[in-house]
C-alpha cells in the first residue's frame, strides 16, 4: 500500500494570502477518501490554510516521506506549485501528479514546465487508484463523474487539525466550519471565468446531500460553505433539500453563491429555512453593455431589474447579500463603476466586494486578448490595467474597490446585524458578541488585515503577472 500526500498550494509562499483558511481542499479530500478506502495511507497538507512557507512544506514532506504526491493547481497558485515541485524534487523521489482547475484551462503544451510526472485534466475520481497503482506519466484525461451520488463523501478527518471558516485567525461563520459540494459544473459561460466550458452541469440528489449533512452534523460542524460554482443552479433540488432538512430538524450556518437571474420566493424561503445566512452574487456591473461583454446573461438589459429583485428577496428572507463587482472592462467608464456601486448601495446590498478585472488563461476574454494580440502567448494571469486593456490605472481601479470596502466598513455590520436578528439566529449573535468581547484585539487586528489584504485589495500582494517562460 502506498503513502500518498495531497498538497493544496498557497497563492504566495511568502506574504499573507487573502482567502486562506476558509474551507478545506475538497478535491484532495474526495480523492484521498477513495484511496483511504482502498487501504492507502493518506495525508493532506493545506499549505494555503496553514500559510506555510516553502521550507515548512519541504520539512513536512520529508517527515511524511510519501510515495506519491498530488497537487491541486489553480492559475493563481501556479508559481507556488512550480516552486514547490522543484524544491520537493531536490530531496524526495516521490511520483508527483498535478490536477486542479488550472490544468483544465491552460494549453497542454505548457504543463511540462511544472516539472511533475503526470498532469490530470478533469475530475480525478475515476483515475486516482490507477494513478497511485501504476504511476502513468504525461497528460491524462480524466472523465467527469456522471453519477455524483456514487462518490464517497469526503473524509473531513484528513484535515481535522485545521480550524476552517477563519479569516486572519478569526472564525467568521459562527462555529466549527467545513464545506460541501452539491453540484458540479456550471450552466453559464461568463467571459472572465476559466472553468472548463465542456464540463456538464450535474447535481447530487437531495437525499445524498442530506446524508452527508447528517455526517457533518455528527462531526460537530456548525457552519458550512456550499462551494458549488452556483448553488441556485438547480432550484428544485434546493427546495427539496430544505424540505428534507426540516423533516430531520437539521440546520447549519450556510453561505453560498447564487445568481441574480435565478431567483424565486420559494427558493429564497427554502434557503432561509435551511439556515443560509449569506448569499453572494456576481453582479459584476450594472451597465448592460458591460454585462453583455462579460456574457453574464442573454438578457443584459434586464440585469438591473434582476439585481433589484434579488436584493429584495434577500431583504425579505433575511439573507445577507454580498454583491461582487468587477472593475476594468475595456469600455467601462468611471461613471459606470460609480453607478454600479451607488446602485447596490441604494438597493439594499449589505456587503460589496470590488475586484479588478483579471484575464485568466482559457477564459473567453483571455482568448479574445490572444486573438487580438493584446496578451502574449505565455501570459496566463494579468489584470486589465497591467495589460493596458482599460483606460484606468491600477490605482484608479483600486480606488473603486476601496469604495466598496469603505461601504462594508461603514454599513455592512448594520445590514448583517438586522438580518441575523430578523432570522432569530441567536446562536450567531451570541457567538459574535462572545468573540468580540473575548478576542477584542484579535477582532480589530483581523478586520484591519482583512481590509488590507482581503478580497478587493490585490491578488497575491500586487503580484498578478504569473507567466511561463517560453519553452
Ligand atoms: C472553496 C474555494 C476556495 C476556498 C478553498 C479552496 C480549497 N481549499 O479548495 C478559498 C476561499 C480558500 C479559495 C481561495 C481561492 N480561490 Co477558490 N474556489 C473555491 C471553489 C468555490 C470550490 C473548490 C472546491 O472545493 N471544488 C470542489 C473540488 C471537488 O473540485 P477541485 O478542487 O477542482 O478538484 C477536482 C479536480 O480539479 C481534480 N483535482 C484537483 N486536484 C487534484 C490533484 C490530483 C493529483 C488529481 C489527480 C486530480 C485533482 O479532481 C478533483 C475531484 O474531482 C472553487 C470553484 C469550484 N466550484 O470548484 C473556487 C476556485 C478554485 N477558486 C478560484 C480562485 C481564483 C481562488 C483565489 C485565487 C481567490 C483569491 N482571489 O484569493 C484563491 C486562491 C487560493 C489558492 N491557494 O490558490 C478559482 C480558480 C480559477 C483558476 N483557474 O485559478 C475557482 C475555480 C473559482 C472560479 N470559478 O474561478 N477558493
């Protein structure tokens, strides 16, 4: 039997990572569970959550001395993954396989530069046993799993030593936290996203999700992030799940991601009933021309109406509304950006998350940039101002992001408190007050760090130009 180690690399091996520590690396847990069930010894290092340095990672690898190492590579942690592999290679002679979202998005010709033995495109479940047993080399296409109910639940005990649901050392969700995946794939094709468009949208059955939630409950988790690309993609299932949970008297503090054009009273009521505390939506812009360029919807002119309706529903059902905006589309003016922020502020958003537009390898806007010669062939991740694809500088766009952050600081707590009270989430209120009193200085420090390094500031401490040298 082999000793297998999964590593989830951080964005940066030095500085603070904006979103470290929030949820466990489910990909590694799903694959690790299959191997564990087959008798292999499985370890997981979440270098992102634990903010490990290269030297610390290397030491841990050496002490585990695995036969096989599996890495989850995102475009954002590409540089870190590459550096880790090269460092590990110096002392360990393990077979190294890399999977994850980046591989499904980037050109296959570039994979070799990562320095691994095998590169897996797609979902690893169907090939993970073979990978460990036979150690094949090169590029491997793993088919997506059609029957999601057939996959064993991820074994969360593999990362029980890590306190999830925290940001900058502070628990954000009210209690022991984990995550769950209820669907895979997405029905939409946003132009800035580099998730594989080939992947079909699939749902787990509500009964199967319920069984996993019961297990999560038995393990003592109170808070659960639903990490689907879009939890509201299958509204019927959400409504059914809420019914089943009610029958079982099961409730968690959930957070999830939804769409502003997939809303209904029944859906929002169900989410409230099952315990969803907050829902985030990719609004991106309130200018239909920009919404069309992002390919968010077939009806861009209706977008502002959709956003208004969604915010009303969040208000009615007491769901904290975290609305995301992207700044820096080529045709976007400062007035457009200000209008987007004002619109959200006036129509009931609780929190606004501003981001600078990134061109990610494999996304439609990246392909457009390549076709028109605006992006070099080896540039896999770059922001709009770096590429000169917006009339505004990084600082000007950052100022817009800061306006969103200021709104959160100024108004966020009011909306959040009102909604939590409306929904009689006394557990969360008690937890919030207790944390504030007992960890006053930590709360202040975490808030400060969050605003300095968190979402809407800069990805990777300003370093956003990951690129491979030409081979
Ligand atoms: C939860 C989440 C997070 C959490 C925790 C991540 C974690 N530990 O898994 C937090 C909040 C920390 C986070 C942070 C970030 N995230 Co995130 N995140 C997600 C999210 C919503 C779910 C991840 C997940 O659990 N998926 C479910 C599992 C089952 O899928 P999977 O990880 O892809 O694994 C499967 C395959 O990829 C493959 N596989 C993966 N690893 C391996 C390894 C081997 C050896 C093999 C064989 C196969 C294999 O098999 C797995 C099982 O089928 C995804 C979107 C999504 N729905 O996947 C975005 C996503 C992964 N995140 C994304 C981004 C951009 C980020 C950030 C850069 C955001 C930021 N600005 O800070 C950071 C980067 C963090 C880092 N270290 O690099 C992008 C990545 C895009 C890209 N190509 O780079 C995604 C795809 C969202 C999107 N639509 O754009 N994220």
